């Protein structure tokens, strides 16, 4: 049974320049659609975060935060237990940030500052040093590369059924040429539409999907060999290569970091 939760900000949130929140939610929990008068950067520290923002789906693994501008309506659903943090920014301080929700590829300094805040359970800057850290955090967020979605979707008549089928069976190794025959088009047409609709190749999209599923299976305690088999890889080493390309670390190190 799904649990529906209403977002509850601090009572004095509209008066704050910066504030931080640290949340842990159970599996099958839905944050109902809402909006607030401040900008928000959401850092998921465990699992994969899935949001709907202004009618668009955003999905991201740990370490890639999501930016939500002030006033944008959004909701989220957690298939599994999840932990995340938010850095909340008064609307008048959001100048220079993207005008639509997106993913931010932030550097290690951003994560180090958020980890420091979380370790101290800091909800608002208390000292001059805290204020300086918030300003540094803003500077780093302003220059972070922007991506519209980690795993974009499409309603294209050719692509949509393929993407839905792969989401249901991420270990499917059907080639692009074989998919083209199934949906009655050409491989060249599919490749072109992947770039136009997804801003990436078919192989990159499938790799990202498998990476997200690999994270979920790691957190369930599955072995690397078992995950490789489930996701259509011929060997554990092939999975490890993919995982390092996406996360910059091995599956076992990633799992150890999550505890």
C-alpha cells in the first residue's frame, strides 16, 4: 500500500535565506504535488530519486542532485527506502540558476559541504563560517554543468514502445537494427530519433537504464555476478566497466559507501 505524504517546510521558511533538510522515507512513499516560494536542490544519498516536475519526469542516481526553481510544482515517488537532503535557497538569491528543473553535475566540494552540514545536522547557517560555506555552495552550483534528465523518455511513436519494453526488461540485448524491424522503421531513423528526442545514443540510454537498475540490485544485496546476468552482460567484468563509466567507482565500492 502506498503512503502519501504532504511536504511540511519549516514554519519560518519564507523568511529564511538558506535552510537545509534531511529526510529518510520508507518504500512506496509518495510526496504529493506541491510548490514552494524558494529554490531547492535535492541530493539523494541512497537509492534512485524519481520526481515529476511541471509534468516532466526527472530520475537521478545518488550524487547527481536535482534543481527545482521556486514556484515549480513537483512530486516524488520512492519505490524503495530512500534518504535525501535539500539545500533551500530564497527566491531572490536564485538569480543565475537554471529557469527549469534539471540535473546538476556538481563537484566534490559541493558534496563535501553538504556532508559537513549533514554531519552537524545543521538546518540553518549559524556562524559566519556557515554563511561563507553557503555562499561557496551557491558559487559551485552556478557553474555546475546542467542536464535535462539522466534517463529521458519520449512519446515518439517509434521510440516510446522500445523504451517502455527496455524499462520492463533492462537485460534485453535486442539490437537497434532488430528493434527497427519490430516497429517497422529503419535503424538509421531510430538512431536519429534517439539523438533528437533523448540527446544521446540508444546504447548510452540503455547503459544508463542498466546503471540505475544495478544500483537498486546492489542495495538489495545481489552479487555483482548475479546483477551482470540479470542485466544482460556476458560477465561481471563487463558490468564493472559500465558501472565505472557511470559512477567513477566499482559496484562493490559503491555499495560499501552506501553502507
